């Protein structure tokens, strides 16, 4: 995620890596179809008009639906499929995974 490209933002970016994602869905930010709760705003005064960019979606219907189709009935009751949502200025990226991603702070790159 390129936080360094935000005016007044940070001088570093973060890299999130999922080793075994179950599903990935990109959406245009203006018409997201996968359900999300009300998105929280950043706490810092200079970024209060920005949505918090990394979320784990609680009680995700998308995660439950996916788990219901990929798990046996007994496994479904305690499934660990998590719905991660990444919000940028123009895009939404959804990832389903049973494992947490690894997170690394990286130097900003011009791309």
C-alpha cells in the first residue's frame, strides 16, 4: 500500500503478503458490491477525512458464504476464514484467508 503517495503522508509504504489466499476480489471504490460495515475514519487530525485503509471485516457474509461452500458442516461451525479489506483512494481489494498476512514496511518506490 502506497502511503507515500498521499500528500502529507508517510515516507514509507507497507507490503502485505498472503501465502495462501482463498479468494481475492478487486472492486472500484465507488460501487463496492461485497458488503462492508461502516468504514472507520483515520484518527489523526490531518487524515480524518480518509477511511482507515486496512480492515478485518467482522461477521463477513462473504467469508461465511465461502466457508459454507468449502468446509464440511462440522468444520463450518468453527471456520477461520477471515475477510480482509484494503481501501485506497480509488479501489477496494478484498481477500479471504485463514492465515494472517505478513506485513513489512518498505521504502517508497516511484512507480
